[in-house]
C-alpha cells in the first residue's frame, strides 16, 4: 500500500466532485436551519435531507439523536451520526460540523436572497455557506472520494452533523456526547469551527469566558441639585476605570494565545435617563472578560467584588453583579496529540503551509469535547465571513479542506 499515491488519487477525485460540492452547498442553503429562539423552525428539514443524502451515498449506521425541544415544530432538534468503516474499529476519525445557521440580519445589506445561494468569482454566497456548510460539504465529499476510489482507510471515519451550535449546543453536541457515548479518548476529533485565511491555525485551547452585568444604584435628582441625589453614572464610570486595573492585577502571559494576555473590557452600556438635566439613579453596563486558563475565575470574581465594595463606600451607591456567561476554560488539547500532528501533516501536504497549534479568546464547541476528557482540535481554511451579510465560501477552500480531511483519513 502506497499512501502517497492513494492520496494523489483521492485528491484528483475530490477535484472532480467540485461541481457536486457546489450543488450540495446550494441545496443546503435553501433549507434554513435557524434555532426557534432566533425565530426559526430548527434543523429538522435540513437534517432530513442530510439523512437521505448520507444513506444514498453508502454511509452506514446513520443515526438520528433527537434532543427534545417543544419550541421547534418538529418537537426536537435532530443530530446525525454516520460512519464509513475502515480496516480497524480501534479508533474513529471524526469530523463534527453543525447544521444550524444564524438569521440573515438586515436583508437590505445582502446583494441577493441569503437562502438562494449564488456563485460569483470563485465563491458561493449565502447564509451558512461558510459557517458551517463549507467544511460539512468538504467532510462528506472526502468520504465520497474514498468510496469512489475504493480506498479503505486504516480506521473508521465518523461524520457528526449537530444542531444548536449557534445558541449554546445544549441540544447539539452537548446532548449527543451525553446520550450517544459514541466518542472515545483515542478518537481523533476535528471540529472545523475556527480557522484563518491561510489554514495555518489549529485551535487547541480557549480562554475562560466571563461576561458580567453591573447595575449601579444611586438616587435620581435634578441636574442643578446634585447634592440631593447620588449620581449612579459617575460612580459606575469610576468603577469602570477601576476595573481596568485587572490588567495589572492579572498580568500573566501565554504565548499559545493571541493576544497572549487576559482581557477585561467594558462593552455594552444601557441607556439611563432620557434627558440631559437629570442625574441618573440607576446605571447599567457590561464587561466581556477572556481569562487565561491558568488564572482562576473565582479569584477574578473576588477581586471585582472588592473593587465594587470600595466604589460603594466612596460614592454611597449599591452595585449588583449578575453573571451573563461563565465558561471556565476547558483543559487544552496537547500540541503533540495525534489529531494535531495529523492535521499539521495534512495541511503541509495540501496547502504547503506550516499550521501552528494556538489558543483563542473565543469559544468553540471543541471545548465541550475537552471538558468531557476527549481531545479535539479546531481547524479550517476560511475567510471568516460567518454571521456577516453576503457571507461566502471560497470554493477552493471547500475543495482544499476536503483534501486535508482525506489526507487525515488515510494516515495510519
């Protein structure tokens, strides 16, 4: 058996599937899979189409795992697992992509119907074509190319097409991991949920995500008599300035991440009073914090509460803190793990680039695998147009990523 010649055959076959890949993109785009909480019907119609496609293309053990959801017309959020059997069942190489998409947003910003995909200058345009259909289609056709060439991979290949990624994954991969028991520590888990335009980033770690809402309560009064009230906006402004000291208090650096530091940023600000000549008695703002894994989020919380207590005493206000999101960093995937090494080798062969293991500040569903004790790596070659108007997928990226997945499938 000559792996190099087998990969060359596989790569040529994937190129021959280019038009079929574009066609599948367009068909999937026409099946909006928007979460009920975002005003959609869920993924049922898209999942039904994909199940039929998988069965028609000789995938085996196609299973639908239904997460109950009474807000969805189908009564559930369907998740799909399917296999292409290899020579050994000792491990499985999984590609996990998600079927749901975000709403199109302001339609006037689109140059066409977001759910009627169109091709232009080497790109497919439409909602969901990059996030996450680019690599969904790539994974499916990597397997189809194996079948067409009569190649049997060293181990099983698993395709996971899951729901609910865009709204928290509780009815998606989180539910599947708990219910199906399909994923094992020795498996290679690839999640094309992060990447860059060069295909050189393999995401192996994430920061702790910590979002807070602060409400500062003072006493409203007329602007001409500040002594009769307590200016909540002024107190909150001093509190925001104090929070900037978190950068000094937690100055750690980790070169795995870009940026290599923890970040503590005020973001959203709610309106207080509608007129200029009233001193507000209530003020609300939010912070977005991305904290390096080696820093305990409990310590950051205690520091913030001490800061709030000082502001309360100085300005005679009351500050309440409400957690909007708290996702402690999952254990990182080792930079020497089999999945990382396999991806680096494949990217080097297909794209002639050196891919580097990295950590990111954002959150991906790979963290759900990692918290379950299953190493996972995120990788894809994308232009990062997800959630934007006129979202697009570069066709060469879709075809190239299929080759990367195919190369991983053939590795011993």
